[in-house]
């Protein structure tokens, strides 16, 4: 046995985390080519750990734990190894796909904001938070999808960031009840000084729709099965978004809107058919 065996199992642990925490994301990721699939699992595993610290570790010293993760992350990135298996897989992926460390720093900065900032009163602050918490994750995945094709990466950066923004804003709407009631957070400036009603909900939805409108040209240019995996994620989130749009503001504040498993399965079938018949 050697370090490669350890890394193989580190990737498996990230895969397990992805499958346990997000069936929809793992279903889409499972359709990628093997090496890209493992890399995306590694990215998700890292992102999930940081997210859990700031969202789920109430009663513990979250600031210390996030700082410790950052310290361990820094060591892993510099040395290519870590006793934290998720960081070991992530550091290997960062090196393998030449992922910009600045993306990772931006992500960690947004996670730090979740421990201190509870309200976003203007669009500039929100966009800065979303860039770090979502856009850069899309850019990390795009580095994997482009696999060394820097020209293609630069071409698709903008659509990738817009997709990250759209997904994150949909998540904010879906999790509005829990964010406000359990975490004391309010991300949308539209409701910082106004109630969440039909009018403010529509303004937020228009912003999300604008982001979605800018991703389609990028989707068509993704190489190989990356196009299929990303398309499934887009159609899943569009389905969730459409369901939220049909739901009254009062209900959005009372329950977490979900897409049933059978509907997720139908989305996969639909997108696979579109991919094979070159409709996307």
C-alpha cells in the first residue's frame, strides 16, 4: 500500500458525502467520465464540510472549527496531502486540474461571513457573497470539465458564474424558512426592509430568471458528458424554481419546497434523451 491507495479511498469518502447529502447533484455527477466524476465529488466534499461548519455546528466553536479547516486546507494545498481525507482528495484535484487558489480563498471568505453577517442590505454585498459561496464553485467544476483547455475555460467563465448565482439564489428561496427562523440570516436585500410578499418575491424571481437566461449558450459548448451532467442539474433547478414561482410567499415562508424523487427521475430521462438526440 502507498499514498495512492489512501487517495483512492479519500475520493471514495467524498463520493459518499456527495451521495448522502445531495441525491440530485450526485445523480448528475455520476454521469461524468470517471476522472472528472471523482474530481467533482472531491470539490463537493470540501464545500460540504465548510458549509456544515457554518450551518449545522451550533453549540460548537464554529469560528475555531472553520479556522482549523482553513489551516488544514492551506497545508494540504501546499503539500498535496492531509490526514483529513476530504482535504486530501480536494488538494489532489486542485493540483491535477490547476484550480486557481484564489477561488478557494474567496469561498472560505464567504463561509466566514456566514458566521458574522446575518443580513445583506445591498446588491453589492450579496453579489460578493454569492461569488464566493457559489460562483467560484462553478468555476472550480468548469476547470475540471475543460481539463486543461484554458481557451474554452475563459470562454465559459461568465455562463458558469451565472449558473452558480442562479443555483444559489434558488437555494436561498427554497431555504428561506430555515435561514430566517433557525440561522437568523436574510440574504435578499429586497426583504431587508420590506416583507416577503408577492411583489418582492417576483423581483427576486426576475433576478434568478435573468441568470438562468445567460447559461444556455455556455451549456452547448461544454465538452463530452460534462454537458449532460450540467444539463441535468440545470433542468432540476429549473423545475424547483418553477415550483417555487407557483407557490405563494406565505407557503415559501412555512415549508421547504422540494422536487419529488419520481420527478427527478423523469428529468434525468428527459435530459439523457435530449443529449443523445443532440437537442442540447
